[in-house]
């Protein structure tokens, strides 16, 4: 029955340029868009799980500052609430199996039409499969353990397959993120 | 996570969607696809060894590995590839679905 949905709550931490705080407080978060986002177009938060969400948000903000050229960061704490039938939880084997089921289905259908992801330019990305799952299965939040290159890893060009953080990817922030956010930390880069 | 509900939605989609629809939906997400090249596969049987010819490359199975036939494989009991490819009709074969 459609009425047996449960509301699931998460606490997310978002590290960003301090100059973005006012806009976020007034207008809520904006989804990050483009091809390079790991698990699709969404607002990305660090949360409890692998390591500490606040520490990861701080590390991320400081790492990002070198590319985006800002000198002060802020960590914003947000309450996220979403129905349990709109969550893809990649920390769980069920979630991984659903993702892999859908990916296999997609690749099979593409082969039937003799299509393949362009190897050099538009490479295959998990983000595109997740974007498609959002459309066909009503997914709005993806939770996952991932490896993220923080400061020293970026400088040393280290890449690992062992997750070092847990994050939330939240679509439709206006529906899913409480606009009454809290600034938990500010500082210099 | 409500696995059953999400799985039900996906299965409903798999039941009704066509390959053309899937391609169009991914293209609407900004994905640009390449065409898969056609591969000609011909089966052959040679000196007790059977296998496949992919684009004039002779390959046979040996201990679960796909081995290419060449002059060097003659020493391990496999035949040398013939100079001319087999003449039976080719089988148009797209990579495994």
C-alpha cells in the first residue's frame, strides 16, 4: 500500500565559501550540476558514517578553496527529511544491488540499439545512471560511502578505492532540506 | 530505504520501456553515444580444433582461455591458422547483449 511510507531524517554538513552562506539561508541550496559529479546532480553533504561529517566538510571546503579561490569557509548544518521510498542507500547491499540491476539493464538496452558510451569524451559515469534512476524510480536522496580526494590527496595525486567518507546527495533541496540551516563553523583557509 | 517499492518501480519500467526509449532518455540527460562496430564472427573446424574467426583472427578455447592461433601455437598441439579464411556464410554478431 502506498500509505506505508516512513520519513527518514539525516543531518548533513556542507562546507563552502563563506560568501555563499547568505544566499543559502535566503534561497536554500542549489544543486551542483554538470558531468563530473560523482552520484549525479544534487546538493552534496557529508554525514556521519565513515569519519566525522564536520571534519570532512572542513577538509572539503579548504581543498576546494584552492580551485575556487576563496579565503574564508563556512560549514553549514542542514536537516534533511525524505520518504524512505525515495532513498537509494549505497551503504547497504540492497542499494548496491538495485544500482547494479539498473546499470546492467541500461547497458543491455544500449547494446540492443548498438550504442555504447563514447570512450573518450562522454565516458560512462555512475552519475548518469543515478540521474536516470531518479527519473524512473523516484529517487531523491542517495547515501553512499566514497573516497574523496582531500587536500594532501589532491596535491599528491593519490587515488584510492577505499571509502574515506559518507555523503548524502540530495535532489530537490527545496522539498527535502529544511531552510532553517545552522552555521556550525567559520574560518580562514 | 524501501527496497521493495523502488524495485517494483524499476521492474515496472523494465516491463514497459523500449531500447529506443532508454537511448532517448539518456540522450536527454546529455549523453552522446557511439555506435558499436559490427563484428564478423565465423565458426571454423580445423584438424580436430574448433573455434571462431573474428575479423580474420583465429581463436579457440584452451583450458577456459580464448587463445589466438598462430605459428607459435603449433608447438603446443594446436593447428596453425589456414592461409585462407573459411568460406561458409558469415554470422553478423553484435557484442553480447
